[in-house]
C-alpha cells in the first residue's frame, strides 16, 4: 500500500517528524493545525470549512524491527460540510482513532512483502492486500508526516451524506449503503480505497 505524495498545489496539513526523535521508548506528541493549515485541509477534503483540528499521538519502535515506527493517536476536529439535499452548512464534531506504520527504506526489508509478491507472480489468483504493519509506508528523508496521516483519517470521519437539521435523508443506492457499511466495519480498508482515489 502506497500513500499518495503531497500535491504542491493542494498539500493539506504537513507536520513532519524526524525518525531520530523516536528512541527505545514511546514518545508523545500533541499537534494542532494553524489557521493556514485548516484552510489547506478543507481544500484537500473538498469541504467548506475545518474550524479546528488537533491530535494526540504516540510514536514507538516496533518490538520486532527497530527500523519500523508505529504511530497511533486520536484526532479531534470541528468541520462544516454541505447538506447533500439543500447545500446548507452542516456542523460536525469528529473524533477518530488512527494508526500508521512507517519504515526506513535503507534499513528495512519486508520478508512478508517479498513472499506476497512472489506468490502473485505467474498466477491468476487475486493476492490480498497486505496489512500495513507487514508492508509499512516508507519514510521520506527519514521523516514521518503526522499531519498527512491525520488528514487521511479525518476524511474517514466525515459524514458521507451530511444533512441539515430537519432534512429528510435521501434515498441511497445499494452501492452507497454498502460503502457506508464497509467503512464502519473496517476503516483501514476504507483508507486504502481513499488513497486509491487520490492516485486517480
């Protein structure tokens, strides 16, 4: 799984942390988006407004591979979306747990990934997507972009069909209902789909 590189024209929120800060013990960070960052996040997510966005984050080395860093946290955000029926502004408060795995490509080799790729060669069998802990995202210049990770998971917390107070819910197709159900069952799979749409 590969995350989309930041688009200079629509970068979202960038908060890079050098992997050198992560030693043998977990480190804790509290980050908060500034006014300019909030505007970039709203543009990236294609919503009218992100009024606030912050996260409490823990970074720690993977116990079985010190070249891998696990990132876990909780984001909190106040956003404004547009009602899908009337277009009126709809305020929403979001709390979303998130997780990411990152590796130093100069020091990490994924045996699981190599076996996975070998198994998929020369066959018509669909190979399942690897869990991120088995195939961590490569760090860029030894850095982990916490802001970008938070933005990705904020996208999962948005209401896919926001409605203004008193507005009747629109009829949803079976595909739309399944998409909502899948997101609630497995947000990590939904994140993979979101990244895929970004690439397109």
